[in-house]
């Protein structure tokens, strides 16, 4: 299977896996738009085909019934390794937003450049959404915790892409500006 085939298969898989899911905002935007934004950021920053496939699959284990074993069986060891790096351990689920982001930052610090590229792209997309103030049932303090925590994660990805670092800084500043009254 060529690298392009893996990317096409990952895109198809992600679209099916996230079918019917929506983001937690008033617009009820299909969740796959977040995934596609992460893919676009990875592509625009010079990401490899592996990283693009990883961007398509980065939330499948955490947000669908997909398992890491499924990823390995369908996409092989290299893609599995990347998705394993991008998937939060189950013990992160019970942590506060701030604690979870601290753990993610510590975890990503020692990971591959490919994991860091996809992770910072994911943080950009998420901070753009959280910083827009359109999330439903979200306490503003929790939004600030998320944005501040995402900066820790992005900082742990430093050096992988100046372009992504700049985009993250812009998203961070816009998000914090929205909540400056808190």
C-alpha cells in the first residue's frame, strides 16, 4: 500500500468512525470538520504522509469505538505507533482539564516529531473553538484552563514547525483575549 493509499484509507476510516458526531457548540458542526482542520494544518506545515494519516485518525481511539488494535490491524505498525502517541491513556479521563493538559504536555515532550506536529495542530484547532466562546455548557474558567493547558502542550511541541507555533500563538492570544475579563 502506498503512502497516498494510507492517507486515503485513513480519511475514509475517520469519516465513517466520526459519522453522526458533532462538536459541542451551538452550531452542531460535524466533528469531522475538526479532524479535517487538523489535517489541513499538518499538510500546510509540510507534514509527511504518515503525519497526514495520523491527523485523520488522531481522535478515533478517544472519541469512537475504534481501538489501538484496530488501528494496527488496518494501518500497520508505523501508523499505530503515531496514534498510540496521540491517544491519551485512559487514566487521563478522570482528571481536571488543567491536570489533563499538564499530563499531555509531559507526555508529548518525549514523543516523536510526527506526534508533536499532529498534536500542536490539534491544539490549534481546539483552542480556536474554545477561544471562540461558542461551546455549550462550558464554564469560562474551564475554557481558560483549557487554553492555558493547551499552551503547555504546544510549548512541549516546540521546534517541530515555526508555522504551527505561530498559528498556535495567534489562537492562544485570541482565546485569552476573549476571556480577559475573568
